[in-house]
């Protein structure tokens, strides 16, 4: 007796979820595309930001100082990578909360939550769009750095880059859910997100290696997931360091992911239930 062939076709619910994620991404893309002048200003902003760090680096002779020796690169190349990949952090932390604020201001958040779309599908769509948007920003930084200022990316290890980037997306989107839940319940949180992003950048090695910080601040930076992500990215991009030699950094990022993913999902679910119970979804 022959066994019937197993079908590997996606389930209808899975296909529906894919279509909804695609529809959300397409909607956000078309909205961004409608603001062509804003896009040009954004590109100009990236160029001026990169140019600022370039001339700061020239002021000090483009030297590889002791704190930069592990990465084998001058300050300009270091801070370029830090700024490029901090875009993922900013998009994750501010992306969901920004979307909520926008929907609340238009009075459509309650309608959206009343649709048959599952919350996890909506969250996935937000995460996909935020990641794509941040990727465009990161590519812009690399493009300007490479073609306008001659930064050498020839030693980049793509395995390290993609692995670290994946962990960054998971960890900081989870933190973004916590912050979004806070906004949903208390209607405030933008200042908290701004302060968190600033502190993460300052203590995480985005603008300079954490080794230049006082010892007590280095202890605090050790509690910051971006510290490990930036170090791993710098080594993977400029030294070609493989993932097998970044065990400590990847292990710590994995621990952060294990801790923050369930916490982010739980806090978001709790916030939505409370807002629905109190009837405050439409308030802002």
C-alpha cells in the first residue's frame, strides 16, 4: 500500500499572513515614495553626516590610535560602521512606537486592531518594514563611505555580518515592543525611546570604542547589547573575523535575545489587552 504524497504547499493561513505582510510593506513603501523631496533631503543628510566625521578624522591625522588597533582602522571608518548599523537600533526602537503614534493621531488604531489580522502578523509586518528601511539607510552610509570617501570594505566577512545583524534585529525589535506597549498604555514614550537610543549609542561604542570610557562606565556598557554587536561588526567588516572567533559577543547577544523576545511579546500582549479593556486604543 503506497502512502499518499505529502503536500508541502503553504497553508491558507500562512499565505494570508504573507499577503498581509507584503501589503503592509507595499503601503509603507508607497507612502515613502510619495515624498521624493524628503528622500533627497535624507540622502543629503547622510552625506553631510559622513562628511562631518571624515573631516574630524582628518583633523587628527587619520591615525589608528591604540583604542582602534583591534579593528585596524582609523576613526572615520570606525564611526561610519557604527552609524550605519545603529540605524537598525533606531528603526526597531522607534519604528513600532512611531507607527502607533501615527495610527492613534489618525484615529485608525482601534479599527486596525478590530480587523481579523492577528497581532503577531501585524508585528511581523512592522519588523519587516523597519528592517528594510534600516537596511536602505545602512547601504546609503556604506555607499557614501566607499565611493565618496574611499573606505575599504574588501575584507568584510559576510557570515559574521549577517549573523550579528540578525541578532541585532531580534533583540532590538523585542525592546521596541516593550517601548510600544508602554506608549499604548501610558500614551507617552517618545522621550524615553530618544533617551534610550542616545544612551545606547554613547555607551555602546557607536561613536568611539568603549575602551575610552571611564572604568565605571565600561561596566555599564557591558550591560548594553549594542556594545557586543558593534565590536563584532567592526571586527567582521574590517578584520574579516569569522563567527567562530566571536563566541563571547555572539553568546551575549543570544542571551539578550532569549531574555527580551518573550518579555517583549508578553508586555505587548498585556498592553493591548489593557488598552482594549479600558477602551483607550483611540486615545493619544
